[in-house]
C-alpha cells in the first residue's frame, strides 16, 4: 500500500522476490525479524548482464593490463577509467567465471559485477511562494501526486532567503548533477548551466583533449555522447535530473518559475542513467544507471573542476569496492559529496534485506542504501523532512489515510549513517519542456543540501569537503518533530535522534558555522572499533546506539570461538568481519557468488540475544566483531573471544 503513495521518482531499492516473505498475520516485531532471517545468499542484486568492472594494481603497466584482458577472452567496453576497466564476458562465460579468472592474475586488485543504481526523487520568481523549503511562512503550497494544497508550519524551512542576504553563490562554484539528465534549455536553468570553456560547440572535435567531443555542458556517460536528456520515450525518472537541477540552481529574480538554493552557482550535467527494463516484460520502462557510468562521471567531475557532486540515487544492501574507491578519490580531490539517504522507510544503520509488513510481496524496508551509507568523511548523507519539520511522509498519502503513520512515511534514517535532514516533501521544481511539478523524496532533500554546500563554498572557497560538511552539520536546526518516527504499523518508535545531527539544514547559519568535527567517529563503525583482549561487557539500544564494533588481532591458522550473550529475550546479533573490511554490513559482490572472499566471515540473523561462532583465522590480521540491536530492541550483553 505504501508504494502507491511514493512518487514515481523515488529511489528504487534493489529487491529479490526470493526474499519477500508474506507476514500479514504476524506482529510487527515478528515480521521484522522473520524477514531479516531470509537467506542472504538468495539475494541477487541486479547488474548489467555480462559486464565486469576490473581494477588493476598500481604496479600493472597499461600494456600488461591489456594482455590480461586478452587472456581472459573478455572485450573492453570502457577504459581505462584510472586503473579501472569495464569488460564484456565472452559468449558462454558467466560474469562469475570471468571474475574468478581475472582475480587469479596477480596484476588484478579485484573484479566485480557492474551493479545497477536507481533514482531516488523573496525573489520575484512566480512560483517562489510555493517553495516552502526556502521560506516557510505557513503558506499553502501544492502537494505531490495530488491536486490539493497544504498549509506549512512557519519557519520549518532552511532559512535560504536569509542566507541570500549574504551569499547567493557564484559562477566559480560548480555543482555536478549525476542523474538522469537535465533539460539545459529550460528557461529557468539555461543561464546557470556550466559551460566548458575549452570546447567549441558543434564542431565534432575534442577541443580540450579531455576525451569527450562537444562536451559543452557535461556528458552522457550512459550513452557515451553529448546528449544530456533522453530524447524519446516516457520513462520513469526521465524528468528526475531536471527537477534536481532546479532545486540546486534555478535562476533567481528572472520573473519566471522558481529559484534554486544556490542561484549563482553553475550546474554541470553528468547523465549516467538510461532506459532499462526493470520488470522483465521486455519493454524498457525506467531510467537506471550502473556503476561503470558512475565511475566515468566521477572522473569527469574531478578532471573538470566540480566543487560538489549531487547523487540522488542509490541501491540497498550491496556496496561496491569500485564505487567507494572513486568517491574517496573525489573527496581527496576537493569535491564535497551529497547523497540521498534513500526512500525505503528504513534504518541505514542496519542490514535489512526485506520487511514485508502488509504481505503484498513488496518489501517495505531495505537497507543500508549506498552510496549514502559509506563511512567516508566528506560525504553528506541526507534524510527528508516535511513542511512541519517532521521525518518525511507523503502529504497526499496523509490526506488519504488521515494519518502520518506508516504507510505514508518514506525517508530513510540512521543515527550513525545519515547526517542531516532537509526538505524533501512537496518540493516544486523544474521539469523538461518549461514545466514544473512537486515531487517527494530524499532525491529532493539531497539537492537542497548540495545548494547549501555551494553557498558555503562560494563564501569560503578554501574549505575542504570535510569542512563544508562540518559547517552544514554544526549549524543545523533541531526541531522536536525530527525526534519522532512513524516507521512501523501500530508500533510507535521511541523519541530519539534519528540522524547524526538530529537536525534540519539551515543555510544562513551554515555560511559562517564552525568547521570543527563535533560528530566524531563512534564505536559503531569499523574506523571507531574498540580493541578487545578476551571479553567485554556492553549495551546496545536501537536507534541511538544500534552498533558496537570491536577489533582483535588474530593468528593465521589458529582456531577461535566468539560467544555473544544477550540479556533476556532481546534481539541482538553478532557479525564477524575479515581483515581489510572498511564498513560494517559490507556485503559486496563476493558475498553473492560461489568464489568466496566475502568480507563477512559470519552473519547472525538469529532472533535471540545469544550467538556463537567457532572459526579458523585463514590469514593474520585484525578481525572485527560487531554486536547490533535489532529494531525496537535494547539490552546489555557480554562478548567473549577465546583461542581454542
């Protein structure tokens, strides 16, 4: 039922029908846990058929890399993209077999499938009064998916109008939009579209030598051409990127339409989505991207001088090594990364493969959502709020059900994995062909934060991505409405901080906010893991202290036993990760094939507070032991690691 209320442009979760369990007659707590017990091995994240992304080691020369590709029988589709290449498996060879063949060569760092990513969703401008997110006086505004209007709550906004008194952005600040494309001729966008000064339009020549011909305003990495908007077909998400662009940087004071949060900034268009058949009926229906296109778009943004990348897309559960590596490189190059937290009404601090509350065979929860959930400084992960400073639910759904409770809620959250909230409900913005509409989604919240990041960078051009993120997080407002959450049917969640800041972005305050790190890494992450000698006692409590992570150096070939004892009947779990793991819940491609190498040595989906695992350390190094509290649970525990 909730799916009927979600905007077409909502971020789509990767799902697998084998995981969906009919649980209509079970209690909410039982439903949550039964679904979490679904065999993770049955989960098959979708990827481009026959395509593999391979990363070569630094020591591998380009000619040597080409020889490895030839020996594997694969053909090169794209590359090199730095040290990455995109390969096509030869006829009759599966991607799994090709991956194993490539990884057997010492020049290869790793290979993985090409996974899919899905779209998430006081000037004189004539529609400015509808932009409650910029200046909320309690005025009426349109609702998405409805012909009705809704009254907001005064000051439940980002104080953008106040920020403009100081800073409106400048043409030197470039915000890259990795999305489904943008209508660069839209009258409310055209003047703010980034222009590649080194390229001459229409001459069919790569004038600046960057590898792309006529890339005047950006590039289409899905179709490998200069077209920046899908030319034909009414595909879901076709208008998504144009809507995102308007939120970030629509022209202000042009007596037309709306104003973007950063109306002086420039918008670089990085199209990485194209039509795809998502329901298997043989007809392309939805704009979908893949990791290969994303990697190329990241490199372009780095090379062409973007200051911010907005990513209103994602997919649940599966992280990828190549995606994380490119994001890390982009941050190191000085780009602030802003990602939508996801629209799965789910906790990105937890692994949730499927929760089907209503028994309709459609998942109502999946998480974590990537790339928003990578634990990298310089990423801002954004949840959605509404015009009353509440965790987001669809207004039209609320009107139908006369309730803000589930199934109307949609925003993802995460006390450790989602940084801040921003307006993402009933957001009016630009659409192709000089039109406008209101959409819902964390897809709409993320570009609001990208616009604020643009204002901060224009004000402080020397800021690093971490400083930009800190300024935005340190200056957030803290409305009481964000401390409640109606994510479960008939089960109110506790009053708590559901994001790192428990706050909603304030653009005016962010301009000169402190850049100190007031939200340090916690012991709920790999980076913040605490050392354990033999045993430890602790407590976990959902949602504010869901995860505790410990680390211990183990000896190769030795056998160990890890025992978790949880208090009473509380639902606690234990996971064990191998050396080299970067993130909790790091289920990447290796966990879904038969070749082994998954970073997760032990995954415990049991519904009790006790777990035990005996294992042999196959390599020397630091292993990680992760204790987590499932939804609505809290308890004390003891964890003991012994050599046997």
